[in-house]
C-alpha cells in the first residue's frame, strides 16, 4: 500500500502540467464492528486509497483517470482495485444552455474468493442544462448508459439505461426546491439457464431478463444562517416490471452484484445539517430512514428454513462528519483536507440473518495538487 501511494503521488506530479484541474490523492482508514452487516458482527480494519486527475485536450475535451484500492486487514479476500479512464467534453454552451458528454471504461479486480465481482464496464452520459436568462429555475436532463460484463459471472452481465430530469428553483433568498424524476431499465445480456442449478441460484428459471424501475424525489434546502444550512429529502423507488437475479449462497448481499437499485423498492427520508466554523472547517449531521422491500427475495430463519415471505428491511443511518481544509501557497500542493466520519446503521429486517447494527469510524486525508 505504501509503494502504491508513493507511486500515486509521483504520478500526480507528472501529470500536473496541462491538467484542467489539479490531481487529487485520498487515503482513508476505517474501522467497522460489522463488515458484512449481519447478526454475526465481524469487525475489520479497512484502508481505501484513491487518485484522480484530468488532462486538458483541444476542443474543450478532458482526459480523466480515476483509480482506487481497497484493503481489508482481517477479511483480506474482500480487497479489490478499480480503474476508470475516459473523456468528457463541452458540446455546447451559451448564456442559457450547456450540453456536456462523457464516455469512459472501467475495470475491477478482486481476490480469487470474490472474483465473481470482477467486471469490465463501458459507460456514457449526456447532460443538458437549461436556464433562461434572469430565471430563478434550472432544468437538467441526463441520459446515462452502462454495459457491464462480469468476467467470472457472465449470467449477471447487463445493459442499463437511465433517463433523469431535475427541476430546481430558488423560492426566495435562502430557500431552494428540487424535483427529480427518473426511469431506468436493466437487461441481462444472457438468458438464465433453465436447469436445476439455475433454480437454486436465481429462484426462478423463467425470470424476466428485462427490468423497469421508476424513481422520484423531492429536496428542499433552507439557509438557517450565514454559517448553517438544512436539507430535507424524500425519494420513492418503484419496480414496474422484471426481477433481478440473486445467489442466496453469497454472504455479502449488500454487494452491488446482487443489491443494485433494481433488487428492491421503497422510500427514503433524509435530513442534513451543515455548520460552518472557522475558515475551512465544517460539521455535518445526517439521518436517513430507508425502507427496502426486496423483490422475489425470500426471508429465511437462522436454521435456513423459509419464512414464506419476501425479505423487507427498515434501515436507519446516523452520521456525524468533521472536516478541515488547509489552503497552501505552494506550486505543487494547493490544499489538504482532513476528514473524520462516524456512522451508525441499524437494520431492522424480517430476515434475522440481516437484522443487525453496525458502527463505522473513518479518518482520511485528501491532497489537492
């Protein structure tokens, strides 16, 4: 890890010339008392390292790279690394409208125990932002497409499309409102096998390959003072068709392979309070209550017998965050940000295996070049 971080810092310095924005290196260390979020409550120490940078090219185009490494001390089989490289470009801009686009490709590699999560990904996004001159509102439209090939688990490979609209308005000084709507589709690239093994892995061999989901959200922001702001948000997610694939033998069902947005529906209520202190310092408090009603996921007792009902979770998350930024007058290092986060998550599930509480403490440092 130390050799990787040193290389990352060196690479950041090499690409500083011609960069559209300064490279950034981040390192976080975390402790959790429940790494799998199950009733067994296994603790672990984790280290997460990130590097990203942009390089300016002609015609309002940027080349970017983002890499990450995750290392687990006790459950080292969970360690992984991810790399993403791509291009983004301003396609059109004037006083009222901006159009931006991006394409990128990503690679993820895990240890052999969890290599079923390894993937190659192609991703593209097109965003249009429209704001009439002197208007108090902004309209954004985004189309996103992703193709993900699981190299060791091809039955889960998929093609996903998302279309999102966001309308934001300033109601009065210090008060803002945002409405959001989104439709998303997911299509598995391959049909599920129709043998007995498929029945065990997926629950149903005749499961639809194509999934459709709607999501809507409302966000209100309110300035309480020059040094304080409050944000309230509510979202609702509803599956309109199809059902995801799932391997009940996998321990970590919160993994994106099996617990993506299409695997459940429900709603989330959230609140954020941000307090500004001395220059460069801030405190954030957050709370989220989420309902997850899983689609075609049977709940089991601790002896492995079906409870003859679908799994349903109620999740309460509480967060305290502290951050301090140091600005530097330096030719190669512009800022250092220090973070400390404490999170408690309480999962009330009708599946006793996932009925659990976890606490996570994370400390990190960011270097902006």
